[in-house]
């Protein structure tokens, strides 16, 4: 059994994979419920996890808290300069959140459906992010014809909850 972990800014999401089956309802916990609810969820799994793979934007302290509760080591995924025909356009590629990097890799894998066209990925969580992928033209006609895309950049906005909080506290006469 492999655990899947997404340690986000507000919640930590857990899922699992075993052979050809997957959980029907992933677990999503606020940070302050991790120690009180994850152990009982782990006990209900169909088998003991032997591996965990995760992304973490919640920091090293959160990674340590999660690891302390698991019976197996966690392989944390990090952003890279390039992978699988996708180029990370950040000056420092490791600053891009690994959750977004994996989502962009997934989107890029579907680029063959519309070759040569830019792609957008919108995500709605604690933050709203809109990421763009642009096709990269080969340097010359003799170049490998493999589709290559470049993560061009993004727009990052507060998520819906943060926007509502901001408007509630900073706007007169706005109904809560």
C-alpha cells in the first residue's frame, strides 16, 4: 500500500493506492486535527502502508509532524528545472510549489490533444493560482519533434475564503 500526501497551506489531504484500487474518500484534515484524526484513519486502511509519496507546501515542521505518525518513510517530491518535456520557467525552479509542479506535469501530459496551443491550469484552494504552459518551438527542423512546453508563469490571488475574510473585515456595511 502506498500513501499519497498533499500537505497544503490549510489542510493535509491523504489518499492511498493498492495494486489497482484506490480510496473512495480521501481524508482532508485541518493542521490542528492531524495528530487526533490521522492515526485512526491509518488503522482503518485495508493494509499497512509500506511507502508514502507526498508534496508539501506547509513547511518542514509539518513534514516532521506527518512523518512521526506514519509507519513508513515519506518520499517528498520537489520541483525540478525540467521533466518529461516540461521546462520550469522559474529563475529558481525549486521555489515553485511541488503541488503545482505535479499538476503542471499532468496537464503537460495531455498537450498532445492540442499540440502547439498554450494551456492554462486554474486551481482553487487557500490561494487561487492560474498557471500557463506555452509550447516551445524546436530550434531547427532537424530537432527532436517531441512536444516541449514551458511553464511561463502564473497569477496568484487569495482563495475564495481569504477574499471573503478580507472583504468582511475591510469593507463597511458588507453583509457577513
